[in-house]
C-alpha cells in the first residue's frame, strides 16, 4: 500500500515539501495552525515568492480544476495523525530573542501536538534545523506521549533548500541525509525518496547527531567562505587590489571553487546568520565552544560589511552628513529570486542611512510588501527609475537580473548625480562608467 504523507508547518520549507511530495506521487496533507496560511494554500496560492511553487501547488491541490487532488490542507491534528504514515515536521527554528541560541518552542509544540494523536505505527521525520542533541530528546518525548508508544519512530532528514531554487532542490536534491535508528525507518525513507535516488541523488544514512550537524555545518562553511572573500575585499581596499579578479583566480582552484566568492555587503536571510549563532551556542553547551570561536569572526566580518557600505554612501554624498540627501536603494530581499527580507543586508543598510537623516527610497522586484511591513518608515517606489529619481547616490544591494539589465543612460537622465555604489559586485563597471557614472564597488579600485 502506498505511503501517505503529512507535512506539519506550511511555511517556506513545508509548502515546498508538501507540493514536491504530491509531485512525486504521494497523497499529502499539509497542516498549519495559521488559518490565513491554510486558506491561501487551499486556493493554490503561495504565501511567499518562490519560483515555480505556485504552479506546482495548482497542479496538485484538491478542489482546483484540473489538479490531481493529491494535496490538501487542514488545521486538524487528529485528521493529520490518522491520515499519515510519514509525518514531516517543517516548522521554524528562529533565533531566541536576545540570545544566540535557537528557539525550539515551535518544533516542540508541533511534535507534542502530533504525538498525542498517533494511535497507529508512524514515522515522524524532523526537517527543521535544530541544535545537535534535539532528536534524541524528541524521540523520547514522542515515545512517552504517543498512544502507539514504541511503534512511533523518529528520523531526522535535514533540508538543504536554496531560496529561489527550492522546488528543484526538493525534487532533485544534491544529497539526501537521513538520521535513523532502525532498518524500518531507513526503508520507509528510501521509499519516500525512491524517485530522486533512482535519478542519482546520493542517499546518506547516519545517526541522529550527524544528521543534525550536516545542515549547520554546511551553512557554517558557506558563511565562512562568504566572510573570507569579504575579508579579502578589506585587504584589497587597503592594498589597492581588485577582489573580483582575486576571486576569479581563486575560483579556478577546484579545491576552492567559484561559488560563494563574490565580495559585497554579506549574507543575510532566515538561515545563515541564525544557524551559525545557534551552532556556536550549542557548541558552548556541549563544552566544545573553542571549536567554533572562528564563527564569531565570520559573523563579525559579515556585519561589518553593512557598516562599510553606509560609510561608502556617506563619502559619496559629500562625506559629512546624510541630512537632506536622497539615497536610492535597489534591492530589499536578502538575495535575488526571493521576497524574503529576514535579516536582509540591503534593508539593514537602508535603515541605517534613514536613521542618520537620509531620504531613502527602496525598490525591489518581489520584496516590497515584506519590506514595508518590516521598515514602514522608509520610502518605496514602484520601479527602479522612480526609486532613483533625483538621487544623490544609487546603492545596488540585491543582485536581481532586472538590475543587471538596467540602462545606465536612461537611469542617468533622472538621477540627481550619477554615482553608483555596487554592494554586490554584480554590475558591469565599464558599462556604467561609459554612461558617465562614478562607479564604486567594495574591494575594487575606484577607477
């Protein structure tokens, strides 16, 4: 008999996972405790911007004309528990307020709410990014609370989604990691992921702690690589070097690779910053804090880049003060192909300049609504051209393709001064300089 799947939590991770499981041929129920989210998903609409996800939802959500009907949504824990053989828990693990540590309250609440209704054999699979040691504790709690007792097992299956590529990353993962304690749990997860495994995705079986460590280790490595090239940008500025050429030369070494070597205003979003901080906090609890002290410097370099961009902008408008100066910010999302503005370096820079008296106008292709909610006092424009109108300086802070395709001449006709600071090293300096712009980027010679 075919496995039935539930997905607990239908945010960014959960909505994508639920739609992908339906695409792989499973009957799926998605559960959430937020009524608005459930209503949106039942209409086949996505509560966030993720390329390709809305099409995938509409292909499978029950009640939509022409859909397979394999995917439906509920707020009823008993219904989900009765329906599912495999329960994927995909809820958020934010940073604790005022601490580095991870807030496990959403995961714990989801596990306990589900456990009380598990009256038949089931596999509960954690996908959330959690501190190492959490699975051990949760497994004991499930066994204690579930009416089916020992017939309810836990597995840990970390997610490796990149925002902007989440659908592809779920259907064609570069690896599948499962932390299990029994052959039964492994067999069930091999069945769930049979299609991507048959297509060549590696299937890596580990214990609980290793599975929990994979995601935080991967994010720590990527954060370190970004902060490394940003540290090199600081050295390049001091020495008169060009960090873009430096990164190009380093990237040809296949031990290093080209990815994540673009210097700029650093990383943000809902994963990297909070994951490396939670990792440091957990290492301290385990008595292994010295192993991760380098991550403090990684975090520090990253945050320093934002302040450096503010200083470059201050220099660009005359060096003294932002008062009475118009500053255009191109970008609000923490990365392109996403509307996620959590810990966005672009909005952080915009907010700092605004607090220092600058008249800031922001434009982003997809992140405007979320940015307005988070920073309601900033100015917002409907187009890049409107954002830069009359500006004393233009800051390029999220590397959308739309911004790479901008016409420097057309933009030059509406700005106050043709001064561009490229905080992502993603635009063509020659093209902008040829159109009479003063182009400046982090870690590169001024001209």
